C-alpha cells in the first residue's frame, strides 16, 4: 500500500482493532462526512452494509485528500486492514469507480482516479445552472421558516472557520447546499444534483482547501445569500450563487493539481463561462 494510503482516513490500527472500529461506526451515529457519502452511495447503488462501510472510509479519504490521484488501492492490504475477504473490498472499489473516484483497470491494481479539466468544467457548468435555478426557486417558493433553517447553519460554520477546521466547514457547507435543495420545492433539482455524486464532493473539497484565502469571502457571500433569500431578492441570490460556484472553478483551474488529466478542449471554457456570467 502506498504511503498516502497508510496516512488516509483508514484506521492506523490493524486486525481486530480495525474490525471493532468499523463495527462501532456501523452501529453508532456517523459523522457528517460518512452520512453524506452513505446517502450518495445509497442513491446510486443499494448494496450490502459492509461494502458500503468500506466504500465510505475509502471515499472519505479520497474526498478529503488523504488519498491522492494515482495512489494504489491494494485489495490484499485493504482486506487485511478491514479484517474481511477481498470480495467486499473489490465491490466497494467498483462502487467508487461508478462515482468517478477510483479506476479499476483489468489485470492491474486499482488506483485513485484522475479527472480532466474538461470534465471538471462540464460538471461545474451543470452545477452552476442548477444552483442558480435553485436559488431563484428558494426566493420564489421557500417559507420564512425554511430560510431561517439556512440562517441557523451560518454561525456554526463561522465557528469552525475560526478554528481552522477546513473539513468541518466543508461538510457543513455540503449540508447547507443539501438543505437549499430540500427547500427549493423542486425534487428533480435535488435528484440531478445528487446524480453528480462523490466526484463533485471531491472537487468541492479540493477547491475549499486550495482557496483558504477566500474563506472569509466565502462565508460573507453565504451570509449575503441568506439575506437575499430573506429579502426575496432573486437577482442578487442568483448572482451570488453563480459567483461562488465560478470562483470555486477558477481556484481549481489555477491550482495545477496533480490529479488533472489534460485534454485538447482545456482552452475552450472561458467562452462558456462568459455565457454563464451574462
């Protein structure tokens, strides 16, 4: 197993301690990260709890950047780590392959997947338009009580940001967006956003981690967004939403992240962004 895999969000202990740790996670209240990953995996593929549990651990390690693109995922080592046979491990990796986080080539060792800038831009194009629609729907249809539930999430996010808890802020931000999708009044918007899967979570976490200098602006924009919802200002809510998502994309584009694959279309996106900003 690679050094990155050893440092990932897989318990550093081995044998019975790992199995016991996993059993506790399966029977007790999961963290926000595991809850969200479990929710997405359940939407994409209903599978047995052990496979889902292993996929959650590995998926969280990839999303939060403890496993990096290109890192080997040795099924023998992982099966020992989780005190199980190789079959559930293989099934969990196939599940994560469907989500775009893992590549399982024939007759070769699985590894953490790379992603092209073209694919990232396509994902963000879809996501930007969906979130802009969602913002407008919240202004038009959400109740005052529903909007207040969004506002209640802001203070904990600020407290986590003050404590430099990047992962905490990230999963709180994911929960904020999920709540927006719940109150917008259009179940299809939420369904389509969910269909973008764990790959989107990986990109969103990477953007937040790389864009720490924008942490205050990100929180301020979210506070302004909730104020726009309260004031029923659709134009401002849509503009803020678009700006936040495109800023995240720009951070990714300029990062030089090692997980990128380059394609011939990498230079075509600026024109598409200009269309979204009109």
